[in-house]
C-alpha cells in the first residue's frame, strides 16, 4: 500500500486529493508543524534527509517533490486516468503545466510570504514581487478564460498540481483581479474527492 507522509497545511494535501480522485488505497502518516517556527518536525528526517513533505513510500520506492509524486501515482496507479495520452499535443501542454506550478508560479508567492515576515515587510521588494504575482496569476487566469480546466478543458492531475498556486495566492495576495482563478477554486473545492481528501488530511488553511 502507498504511504503518504503528510504535513498539515502543506503541498501534500494535493497528493491525498489525487489518490481520492483515483480511488487508490493509501495510508497517511501525519506530521504536525512546530507551533512556533511553523517548520516540519524532525521526525520527517527519518523518512528523507531533506525533512520535507510530501514524501511517498511505495515498497522499495521513496519519492519526494509533489510534482514527481503526482506523476508517479498517475503512471503507476492511474490506469490512463487524469493525464492525456503521451505523445499528443495535450500531453505536452500537461507536462508544461505540471512543471510550471512549482518551477515558476510559486516563486513570487514564496517571496511574498517570507518578505512579509521582515520588520519592514520587505517594502523595497514589494513592487517587484507584486508585479510578478500579477504576471503569473494573470497568465493562469487567462488560460481559463474559455474553459474550466487547464489542459484541453479536461480535468487532469495538472489541475491538482496547479491548485496550490491560487490557493496560496488567495491568502497572500487576493484573487479579486483574477475571476477565472476564483471560479477554478470554487470548482475544485466542490469536488467530492477533494472533500474526502480534506476530511482525511485534517485542517488545511488553503482549502476554502
């Protein structure tokens, strides 16, 4: 059975959601953030030397990075579901979105979060960070202009991987200028599998 090493309020919630969408049996091992530092507990270092979540363990395989974990699950357990046919234009678009979620889109959000903890709120950096947030959230918003889902208007694992970006963006920056992303969040939060994952994963600050 797959085991997901799940940290509260983290990217690992996406992995639970994917497994619920696919109806795959899995076990959760829960870890709680430190109440003062908000960092992962040292117990995760026993699972992987980075001490981060999510981590997937599957017999002899240990997989880190949410994108790699999602790809692993879809390839090994998806049975052709939640990903386009390899070799098609839709599949190339799917791969682009899968990498984009953490490769580019999350950087300005992480900068927003960390500079916000500085004594002056990172005042000198905020115009540049906000410009990048507008750039990336705007890019995603326009991609949903005439469709519900990011790849060929079919729900896929790319939507699951991308979901963390507008969820965090809503909290740190707001989505008032990005109505299509707001509607996207409404659609994913209404999915029965998303709700089941939320129930199994516990409190999730980004999930509403």
